[in-house]
C-alpha cells in the first residue's frame, strides 16, 4: 500500500491541516502577527491554528464571520458604506506578517446584485493589495455544502480535501516537495517559449509569454496547490475559448463561459448560465476585461471538479485564465479589483502548444 493512504481514524484531521498551514505554508515565526480569517463553520480548524500559532510564539488575530456575513453586507449596506475602504481593516492588514484565509463553502445567498458585488471588490482592493505584499495562504475547510456542490457525501468530501493537500500521508511537506520538483521541470520548458496556443472544443486562443516569469505554486500560497502560472503579455490574447468547468461568482452559478479576445481585450462574452454575473464582473473596472494570469494545473491527486476554484484550477490536465489583476512577480502589469480564474478541461482532446510544438495533449505533458 502506498504512503498516500487514508487515515484510519478520520477522513480529515484539522490538527494536521493547521500544522501544514502554520509551519509550511506561512512558516510562522516568533513575534509575528498572523491573521486567521474564516467563518464559524471552520471552528475546529481555527482552534488548532490558534493553539499552534501561540506555541510558535506568534500573535494570532482571529477574525470570524457567520457564513453569509459578506453576502449580507453586499446586499444591505448603504451605497456610501459599500463603496468605502474601511480604514481600520486596512491598518490591521498593514500590521501583519502573514495571513491565513479559510474558505468554508456554504449555500449561496440569493438576491445578490452582481454590480454591488463588483463595487465592494473595488472598495476592498487596497486591503487585498496590502495583504498580497505579505506572506499569505488561502485554504479550505470541508463543509456539508461543499460536499453537496461536489456531489459527494461529507465523508467522501473530507477524504477528497485531505488527499488534495496530502494530509493523509505520513509527511505532507515531503509530498509538496515532490510537486515542486515536477513543476520545476515544466517551468524549464515553458520559460523557453514565446507563444502559447490553447486548442480544444470551441477554443483556439494564442497568448504571448515571452520575457514573463513562471511561478512554481507549491502550496505556500494556495493549499491545495499544484499549478504553474505566469502573466501573459497584456495585449497578446487573440482568439476564443470555452471554459467548460462550472464556477461561482458573487453567489451566482456560472457555466460554459465563452470569451473572445482581440489584442488582449475581451470583445465578446457569453455564458450558458450566469451571464449577468459574467458581464458585471467584466465591468468591475478598466482592468477587468484583460487577462492577469495563465495557469496550468498539475495536481494528479485532484481528478474531478468540485465547483470550487481553489481545487478545480489545480486539476491535472486543465488550463485556466484569470480575468483582471495580474501578479507583479510574473511581470504582469494589469491592475484590477477582479481576479477570477476560469477553467478549461483539456483531458478530452485539448492541447497546449509552445511555439507550435505540442507541450500537453489530452491532459498529459509531453
């Protein structure tokens, strides 16, 4: 039996998760202020994180919300409040050494106006930028709704989450080291390319990546991870692409997004479901109709979509493009309050070509 074997006692161990986040993902140090932000659904994980951070000599700042608190704010806040950046929140983030944000999938709130969601994202952009300048990690706690959205039982979903993070192995950090080594070999080839072409069902899109830097995403920022990404040259995207994995934006289900690009700009956008949310996202600000990221999933431990971007964009054999904000460390220059990853599955006949040479075929790296 391999070392990737389920824990006999439980399908999910919050203590193992907390240890990975504290010691590996953010490497908490003595005297550092560390923010833990999540909802009350993740209390077992929060308790373990609080204890471990204290044991490491760090100062934990715990910020708990009820599951629909953000959606209620976006729905009910006055216009002045919706469009304002809370100065105390910004000051708190600027005082941090690191932050951990835990997603807790829960029933989407109904009646949200996508335009109000976009306005609130814009107001929070200074906070997001301050957070990005420090060590940060985004992870997920398995919930009953997350299991339902993924079409799994809660027990199956807990096992799915644990497996994706390698929490069910004797040494998760060593497993993430293996991911890092694999992705380094991919980056070695990608770094020599100038043009990326993505082809597949209703898809033929070219991007220029010459001179841009590829990042090896090994779980330090996302847990789980398993992708390599860069920022395509902002004016280079030409062609069309169908994103066939379902997603959620501002509480709205969005399926089968079709985008057409001309010289980097989205010139046509359609969706089979959730088109109003898509169009509202594209109107977030001047940078929302441009690409900030090109990412290639490589995590072979995640093989089925769960309607959660954090996991789905890492599926081995998928590619994703993010509308909106880019990452400066890749050389990206696009600025936006939006950063929305849309995912295409290439495992049923799609290809990625580098300067005309096949790099991935049917989800398998050549």
